[in-house]
């Protein structure tokens, strides 16, 4: 690897053997490196390979101010998230999580208090990400000898969720708001009392999350399901009555016209509650 620039005493911006930009971490690495020189590989502890140029630039811009222990812990958590969670994790998680953990650890050591928004929604709509985040808090407390509060799991989960939906700062909030709104439309239409631990509810929420993500990204599932939709409307008129309300809502709120396929799948999920 060739050094491009020294970011701090432990981190350098470098080019690997394929001439791809990487961020390299190692205790004292910055002391022993100069631009244009080869890196002493015996000093390397972590290599951050970011395929996204914007994420790489953002990470490089903040990494110099992040403690080495936080950088190392962040790298391991991103690796774990990519191995344990089914959704693709954006490179944006490196910078957002490292930046957040740096302040969270400092606040915990100074005895600061904080409130976390969207706690109920994260636990309800993202149980897998929340479970991962709870284990991350335990790992961080042991590794960094700090006492992050249990509520910190909500913040970590939000960063992971944002990295799944594209890295925009408000993506998780918008996604949960849209998912919640659709659930409310269906609930009020039928007077339902959702059993949030039931398989039918969990499957419906999972489907709505992916549907809401497509709406926010301006994507539509297009298949030739018009005839199937017609048949299902005849067979399950009650279930598909509320689908039209959902269609009208997402068109009004996000300019998204639901395809026949999207109506089919949401209608079938609703039928499971009736």
C-alpha cells in the first residue's frame, strides 16, 4: 500500500495494490508514514475499504478526530452488521457510526443524559436491527470500559437502518413514518387490534418496510399482475377495499402510483387479518 496522506497519528489515507482508496488504521502508523511511501504492513491493524466515493470522502474528513479505539470498534461492528443482517449495509455506516460513538462514549464518561426519538417505532418495525444494536452496546461497554445506557441501542439501530436505506440522515424516520401511516390506514379501515407478536403482523410489517423503501426511492415493482389483481378483488373484496385507500394515500403524500403487483401483495397480507 502507498500512503496518500496522513490523517492522524494512527490513520492514513492510502492506495492498495489495486489502486483503490482505503483508510488504514494502526497504532503509531501516522508517525511512520509519509505521502508516497509504502506502508509498513506490520503496523496495520484495520483496513477500511469503502467502495462509495462520497462515503470515503466523508469518512476521511472526520477520521482524524475520532479516537483509535472507536475506529477499531466501528470497523468490527460494521463487519458484524454485514454478516448478521440480511439487508445490504452502505459504506456510509463507517462515518455515521464512528462519529456518533465518539460523542456517545464521551457523553457516557462525563455522565451526560440524552433522549432518543423513535424508540417505540424502532423496537416495533426493526426487531432484528434492534437486537443487533443491543448486543453492540454490550460489546462496546466491555471493550471500551464504558457504561453506555441501554437506550443507546436505539441510536445504533437507527444508524444501521439509515445505512440500509441509502444513508440519508432522515431516511429511517421517513421510512418508519410511512410504514406507520399505512398500518394505521388498514387498522382504522377494519377496526383492527394488531397482535404485534403474531406471524401475520410481522410478515405484513416486513413487507410494508420494503414497500415504503421503494416509495421513498421512487421505485416500483412492475409485473404483469393486472389479471391476478382483478381475480383477487373478486375473491377478497373486503381485503382489497383498503388497498385503494393505501394507493390514494401514497399517491397524495409521495406521488407514488401503486402497481398491480404492489396492490396484490399488500391485499394478500391484509386478507390474513380478516
